[in-house]
C-alpha cells in the first residue's frame, strides 16, 4: 500500500514537472512572438512603412464613335514608404445594371516612387457591337449607366501584397448616326455651264442626347453624277430625337447630267446620294459621325419659288 502511494506521488510529481516545463515553453514562445512583433512595429515605425492610398482623380473619354468608346481612368496613388513599390497588376471591370460589359487585367503596371505619388492611367475599351450582340435590349442612341471597378495590386515591404479597390459610376452613350435627307435644292444662279445652288439638308438626331454641330463635310451625286462636295464650318444644335434643317452651298454644271438635265428642268424628282460626316459636341465628348443617304429623291427649285414649299419634296 505504501509503495502504491509512493508511485502515485512520483507520477503526480512528474506530471506537474511536465506541465511546468510546457508552461515555461509556451511562455518562451509567446515571449519570442511578442519580441518579434515588437521589433517589427519598431522597424515599421522607424522606417515608416504604411499602406498606400488610391483614388479616382478623373475619367476621360478621348475617343467615342459608332464603333467604340475609349475610356481612360486616372488613378492617383500615394506611396508613404521610403522605398518604391511595384504596381503588380490592375484588374478592371465595367458593368451596367449588374451586367458585365468588359473586364481584363493589366500586368506590370509600373512603380510608385518612394514618398511620392503617381497618376496611373487605366485605358478601357467598349466595343459597341460586342455589347449589342450580348444584350439586345441595349438600343443604339440610348444612354446607359456604368460602374467601373478597379483593383490595384501592390507589393509593400513588411506589409506584403495589398489590394486597393476603387469604384466609379457614370453614364455612357451608345451613339447612333443621324438620318440625312436632301429636302430640296434651290438654285440661285442657273446656267448650263455653272449653277450656284443651296442644299436644304434635313438632319434627324436619333440619339437621346443633343448634338452640337460644328462642321460637316459631304459629297453629293445627282442622277449618279457627282456634283462635288465641300467642307464647311456650321453651327447648329441638333436636339435629341428632333429634326434640324441646315443649308449648305453647292456649285455644279448641269450640262454634265445629260438627259437627266431635262427631268430636273421640268421639275421632276431627281435621284441623289449624299455621303459625308458631321463634327459634333456631346455631353460625352466630341464625335465625328457619318451621314449617308442613298437612293433619295429631291427637286431643283428656283429661289423665286421658295414660297411654294408645300409640295416641293418627294421621298
């Protein structure tokens, strides 16, 4: 019985000793961890490592036309650290009403200088055919909301790899070319050698936004004969979903038209084709839009007949 008690006391002593050693070991590891953490904080505080910051400084649309929109996001990144930090990747996404329009990744995007700031330009491209083929409810001429999401991935000493998320919202148009008609041609001076006339153009803006007309260039064919063209500076406001009339001068030689000349002289409808471009300002930036009409019909009218415009036109 005494030997059993002695063995039990010895066993308890061993366990107590082991527990004490384990507690001492755990305490030592904790002390090492605290020491390393304390040293890390002191190094970080002494050297000045910190998390970079980023913000969207501006969004530009340098190019927009019927095919695509080029968007540039200016991101201002500030580096508070005493060493340069690499911008490893830029992930981007453009969505509209929760639907992805385009996404991608830009690798090795540069370096942010020590104790400095850099404006990093993130170029994005929207291809309208891709958008319209994917989402057939997005109509040409409409304005759609967008949300741009950008993740900047940087590598900072001590702190490691960090992701800086950014978001920005706005609106972008899906442009549509204006509809053009030669409403009538009024000639001011008529001779077989040279005729001075004015094209009375009807421009219909099919978009959900105004177009500020600055200039236009065109070439026109009457009865399949080119009568020339011009580049003009014109100022007019083409209201959204509205019709605007613009007068442009033209000079041509009727004798070049052959038998079609007599149809024009008798006031019969004359077939025409017009092709060109208009330079316009929009709320989203400048655009150069095509104007095209083939197979149209118009009439030549003298200036003295201007009052009788009601029946001048044929479609």
